C-alpha cells in the first residue's frame, strides 16, 4: 500500500509541474501580451468628463472614430489608456461589428 501511495504522490507532483508548462505551450501566437488592451469607452466631450478621465487614467481622453477602432482591431494595435468615442461613432462601430458577426 505504501508503494502505491508513493507512486501516486510522485505522479501527482509530476503532473502539477508539467501542466502549467504544457498550458503555456498551447497559447496562440496571435494573442496580445499580458496587460495590453484595446478599450474604447463611450464619452462626452465636456469639462467634467475630461477631468474625470484624466483623474482616472492619468491622461486626457483621446477620441477615435469607428473606422480607427476597426483599423486598430485589424492591426492588433493596443493602447496604454482607453480611447473615447462619442455616441454616434459608437453606433457606427456597433452596426459594423453586428454586420461582421452576421456574415460569419
């Protein structure tokens, strides 16, 4: 019985050491590095929003269009701080992404 317990413990230990290594090898090469982001927020362009954004993210908001957001998605571009988009551009982005999803 002791021999079986010892073998089971060794097998469990070997599996626990090998599992993270094997999991790391299966990552897709197209995955973004850890910590990278491509966040787009819907923002207004008033003083209160600009102040709150600067306080939260440490930089003034940078506004992008739906086309720029799609281009960043296609090229894999990432940003250190989130980008802002007005409601109209957000609607365009949502419509385009919905169209892409329906075609797939």
